[in-house]
C-alpha cells in the first residue's frame, strides 16, 4: 500500500491509509507480545513513526485481553510479565511530546492505554490476592481435617 500510494501524499496521509498501517502494526506487535517474540521495527513493517507508535499503544491495550484469558485459565505466571510489558510501552509513549498533527492522536491513545493499564493492574492484583486466599483456605481446611482425625 505504501508503495502504491508513494506518489499520492494527499491520499496516503488522509487518514484511512495510516489507520490501516496502524492496524497492521497493532496485529504484528500483539503477536510478538503474546508469543514473547521480537518486536518488529517500523522499518521492517514499512510504516511511518506515527502509525508505528499508535499501533504499539493499541497492541499494548490488546495485551489486556490476553492477560484476562490467562487469568481465566489460571495461568497467572506470565501475567505479571505481560503487565510489565504494557507498562514499558506506556513509559516510552508518554515521553513522545510532539504536536498532535505529527503523531496523529498519540497523546489520546497513550491516555487510553494508561487507563487500560491501570484497570489491568487492578484486575491482576485482585486475581493474585484471590488465588493466595484460596490457597490459604485450602491449607486451613487441610489442617482442620488433620486435627479432627
């Protein structure tokens, strides 16, 4: 698409082409995040900086769904690593202080990521505390059962 639109900047930068590129980055980065693979670069994906950064923010938000799926399957070990990854992406994006015309809404997308990150942190904290409580209750139940015998 970028090659086909190379001579047509008014079309390339009208918004819909960049949105498609952002979605491509989001899909590629999400796959790398959940498979614990190498994050593709903007150059390797053939996208510009704003599409890349916005796509990373969206991908980090998508990691929330994966974390919730892991929690439902009681696979909590990887959740904290993924939460840390989300936090790293946010920490980088929040430093991008450029005009909105250049970043194509990155500030708004980064703010949305922060909200998703905090909700995910809360959900993971509750799940971990619940798991710990269940473990302690099982231990207490076992101790009471042994005391009765």
